[in-house]
């Protein structure tokens, strides 16, 4: 049974997260000196807030308690992540920001105990950051990973990797990398996943790709891999099972993006609602105008639809389902909702919204990537069309 009420424990986490964000994180947004080159929270401030979050028991919600995390269900994560990203600085302070969030999740799920100790635990402990190395320049792999050109060739007990990757989020700060490379041309078994460290000879950052921004710490980088040697013990699961690693990581990662984006959408609405409640024009408050009420009401409705889609997908994953179509529906809807919410907020704030006097312009630039990353809208609509073609009326089953 799907029950949308929160358990007392989950609601307590929600309230604690909300209070922590209000006290320790939101005030940092107002001073430009607190931002780094990526327009994100300055690293020394981030570390200070992270220490407080750990002390408050609000740390690494996606990993088990025995490894130092909170061990939350996916539905409970949805509640916490939404509150965490009410601030633009929030998720990284709780160790639930991309790309570390997805990397911790997949390593905990599929890594051996030795791999977890070597590659996962340092990320949980906040000692290192991680990244996932997949996307390539044309004609390499992007939305279609089977086009991947980067190769890994086995030589005894090691693999030798050669290729080029780009738009690798967080690569400038990351130490631990998940790498996807071609190991054969066998259909559906072309790719294999590996772990490597930034100090491995043969790894080089060519450039940080300038983007509309803002961005995660470490930027979006173009990488060159030249005779990069990786021991076979650092291979994740079986040879040719790279797509299994990708899907294990990306399906919940897409959903956690949506969880966080709902927080940003709510924040945009709050900024708009506060402004129109006090701004007067032509003899009355903007909030009294029907056109303004309709704009706010429309976004409020869409945020709630997005939350229901996210919760349904989270519930599906908690029940042991794959959640692919449920996550794709949430991804398309919430990505577009985020853009609509902040665009509406900017319109209602007028020139103030377009300026840097609020964080709306930051969120607006950030929101545009949502319809591209972790699968463009078109890819997810294609996934949904294929699911409908296969399932027919069962597409809408109540299971």
C-alpha cells in the first residue's frame, strides 16, 4: 500500500534538516565572499558546515549506518533531500550532492568488501570526492553509451585504458573515479566499469569546460586517458557488465536529482511569494492581482505533482522494483517544473529577479541543465514510449 504520511522518524529528520538549513546554510548565501570559482560554497566554509552536519546526525543519508551514514529508505531520502536543497549550498553539506551521492550508492550496492573499504569509505567519511567518467566527445558515447570509444584492454592482471572523456562533473576536485570503457564489441556486453585514483599515471585533465553554470565543486572537465593502468581487482562486477553498473547508479541518481530540484522549486516560490506580498503597483499589492495568483497557483500545483511522481518512484525502488519508467516520468516532469518555477519567480520579481540581489538567477542558470543531465528529456520520453508499447494498459497498473 502506498501511504503518503510520514513516519514520526522521517518527519523528525525533515524538521531537523529544515532547521539546520535555516540556521547554518541559508545565511551563507547572502555574502558573495562565501562563493568559490564555481559559484558554489567556498571549500573551507563547506568543511565547517559538514562538521556541524555530522555532529547533528545529518550525514550521508544514502549509506548504511554501519558505514557512518543514516541508512534512510529511498522515500525518506526524498523528504530529506528536498529540505536539503532549499538552499543552493545544502546537499553538499550533508554529503548527498551529485556526483558523490550516486557513486556512494552504487559502490555500496555492488562493490566487494575490499572495494568498499578502498573506494567508498573515504567518500562517506568526507575525505575525498568522486566522479563518474562516461560521456565522450563526438563521435563517442553520450546518451547512447554503446557508442563509447574509450577502450580498456586486458594485459595479465591489469587493464590498459585509452580514450577521451568530457563534461565529467566534479573531476577537478575528485580523487576516486568510476570509469566506463569498451572491452568488447559483443552487443549488450560492450562495456566494463572500473575504479581508478586521480594519481594514476596516464590520467590528465585537459581543461575545465566553461558552462552556463553554476556548477558542482570541481567543474565539468575534459579528460585524456593515455595508457592508464588499472588492476583487475579494481574492476566493478563482471567483465562486460558495465551497463548494469550504469543502470544501478543512474536510475536512483536521476531520482535524487528530482528530490533536490523540488527543494529549489519551493525556494523559488517562497522568494516570489514574499516579494509579491509586499510589492505594490497601481494601487494594490501584486499578490492581490488575479494574474499573479494564477501564476503562483499553477506552480504550486506542479510542485505537488512532481512530489507525487518522485514519491511513487521512491516507493517503487523501496519495494525492490527497478523503477525505470517511474524515475523517467519524474525526471522529465521535475526538470521542466524546476525551470518553470524559477522562471515564474523571476517574472514576478521583475528586474530584482534578473539581478544577483536574489539567488533566482543562480537557480535559473542551474535549472537549464536539468533537462539534459542524466538523460535528456527526449531519451526519457523514448524510454516511456517503449514501456508503453510493451505493457499497453498495464503501463498504469497499481503495483
